[in-house]
C-alpha cells in the first residue's frame, strides 16, 4: 500500500510540473506581438504626419484640397514584377501635388555621401548610411510628372515626426521635421501665387490620380508582404 501512495503522489507531482511548464510554453503564443516593430513604428509616425497635414491644409486651403486617407499604391510600372509603389501621403492642393514620405527615425540625420543617401547618427554615436527618403520618392515623382499636365507642379517631401530626431541644416529643405511642415507648405503656396502660376483643379487632379492607384481593401498589405519576401529586388517602393 505504501508504494501505491508514493506512486500516486509522484504522478500528481508530475502532472503539476507538466501543467506549469505547459503554461509557460503556451503563454508567449497567446501574446499579440507585431510582426515587424519597424512597421508598427512607421505606422505611428505616419498617423502623426497625416494629422498635421490635415490641420495645415485646412488652415491654408479651407476645403479646397485632397489628402488621401492613409497610404496609397501607385501603379507606376504595370506589367512588371513590382508594378506598384507605396506613397505614405498623397496631397493635392491648388498650388501643388506633393508625394510625402514619413520617416519615424531617431538620432541626428546628416547629409550622406551623395544625394541618394543620408547618414543617421544614433544616441551612442554610431553612424549608419541610409537611403534618402527623397531618393525613395524619385521614381514616383518622375512617374506622376510624366503623365500629369506640366503646369501642375509635383514635389517630393519627407517628414520626420519623432521628437528624438534632429536634422542637419545642410540637408535639402524638402527634408523637414513635423514642426516645420506647416510653414514649408505656406511658403510653397506664397511662391506659387507670386509667380501667378496656374491653379490646380483639385477635383480633376484627384480623379486623374486615383485612376492610377490600386485601392483594394488588402492592396497595401499584399504589397508589403511581397516586398518583405524579396526586398532586394525593389528600389524605394517601401
């Protein structure tokens, strides 16, 4: 009888330990962890820039502007392996069309070795070369300029919303912190009016641009998934 009691006690102890171990193993699987932390950070930065764009454009233009609701896919290379390019923010105003790239980076951003790169210096002093967001936008801007009326100015800008990011004054003025965005747009509007340039019909421009876009409900995610699998085949689409 004594050995039976010992056996039962050992079995109960084994079950207890197994359940505890199982619980420890299973717990991480139940947590919701983003697949890419950089992607989550980028989305948060884009939300801040989107809100500031809407506030700035309402201040400058009233209701006469178009800000696409979230990122947009342009069909800039139909028939190729990667026909779409992601635009973080597409802005249409009477004084210009703007392709806006958001970079939620931290650290100091310095000029790179050429106009296609920038240098990011982290808080611990480490330096790394990164592709300039203006270079990422280059093919998108070139595509839009090739199909839209020449009197409609198309420009590329990049906005850095992170409060722990500092920009070198030697960088192009089209690279700006989020606090500078409103004044930059105001200056562009004033320059357009001073030159008496043709005002863009926002409604017509919006209709034209959306015919060049892929707006399906899962289009952005499919595009990002494809780039994640073969990132080296693409230059600046995401």
